[in-house]
């Protein structure tokens, strides 16, 4: 509170306003948390919702862990591919470099809904529809990661690659032993953003997958409308756990990584 008193009045108002906005944003989460302990029919506090989700019906947890595996594969693959492609765009010269980077920027700006139909046609020709490959392949090669890492790697001095090449380092060693460690916060931020985007995707599973048994947790939650509010709330909390953990555990790296990308 002593720090608050030392703040200028205008800054204090801004601080309380942001705190109010944060509180409003958290209201649905707070409501969901308390609803997970409340039996609507019997009107009493109960842990039956947690018992139902974690013990009585193992399908919920199976869906959770399968979705975790899917998102980890997409986030890891996108991070690896983006580090390699970002290094190429940032530190190497090749024919068509500017044009290719411009195309990637254009595709990055397109809404997901615009690319669903072309992706559907391509995935159908490749035979990837109705399997998780239809989610993994587009996720791994999403243009956002490449553009992100290209801007980050441009801020690193080119001399470190020249010195590594003189020492006999290969191009892959340049990427994963020099460039990626030097930009660790940005690489970690890309991994987290990719994981969160994959965790929250809805349109792609509905379009590319055939039935509810293949859906990840983000789409599966929509099918819980007929269940009790307690079960819905527990499943919502289950869906929030990975994202909340990543944010609170790596919040410093997230801030630093986003700063590196924006300001170099």
C-alpha cells in the first residue's frame, strides 16, 4: 500500500481501472469454480462433480490426456520448424526470400475460417481427413511461428553464426545450439502460444474430424449441455489447468519473449 500512496493520482486511477477490468474478466472463472462444488438439485456443497469426472467416468480424463498429447505434438513441431525457417529468413540469403516471407505474412493475417476450405481439399487429397494428422500437419506448419522467429532472430548479431561456421558447426547446429538458446524466452513463448492456440481450437476439429470420439477436449466440452452444471464446471476447470499453469509458471519468459519479438 505504501507504493500505491507514492503513485501519482492519475496512475492510481489507471491501476484501479485495470484491476476492475481484470476482476470482470475473472468473474466467469470464479462462477465456474464455485459451481463445481454446488449440487443444484440438492442445493448443497458437494464433491460429486469431481468424483464423476475423475473417478466414475474415466472418459473425461482420457479425453484430457489425449488432447494434451495432441497439443504437445503440434506445439513442439511448430517450434522446431519455426526455429529452422526463422533462421533461414533472418540470417541466410536465397532466391525468392522476400516474396516467400511476404506470402507467409499474408497467410498469417488470414482468418482461420478463410483457410478451412483449401485445407480441407488438400487434406482430403492427402488422405489425412478424419485423423489427428488433419490437425497436426496444418498446426506444425502454421506461418505465425516462422514470422515470429524470423523477427526475433533478426535482432541477434550475425557474427555468432559466422564464428560457429568457422568452428565447423552445421546449419542445424547453428539453429538449435546457437540461435534457439540465444532467444530462449521467445522460443518458449512461441511454444506456449502454439500450445494454447491448439488447446482452444474448435473450427478445425469440427471441419476435419468425423465424430465426437475423435474430438479434442475443446470441442468435447460443447457436448456436455445435457449434463449437470457441476460436471460442466469441473470439466471447464480441467480445461483451464494447462493454460493456467503455463501462464503462471512462465509469465516472466512470456513477457520477455513478447518484448523480444516486438522490439528486438
